[in-house]
C-alpha cells in the first residue's frame, strides 16, 4: 500500500499576492518556485514564504481543494492562512 501524501499550499509573494498549488513535497516545490522553475506565476511574482499547507491522502482530494481555494476571494484565502 502506498502511503504517499499530497498537500495543498499557499505562498505569499513579494508583491503581497498569494499563489496556491498542490504537491507531494511542499519544501521541494517551494525551492522550485524560488528558483524560477515552479510556475509561470511565481517566476513573475517571487515567493517569500509558505503561509498555508494542508495534507491529503490522495492526489484527487488535493487537486479538488486547490481548485476550491483558487476560486475563493482573496479575503477568504487570507482568512484560511490566518494572515
């Protein structure tokens, strides 16, 4: 049985925007974003720190939560992150 975990994460960028994604390794993914190889959005909006993570047991659950979060207004995302 595979015990792989998946995570939804939110990054705060240097221009005070938020980026949401999913991964199976948050720290590795954050390093990719910082190096400019993570996503087009984070190449233009440099990530400062991880402000939210949530663990899921399946990739599908993580993807559904990422989709839900991406469609929230910024105020609700900030609430989720306790910012």
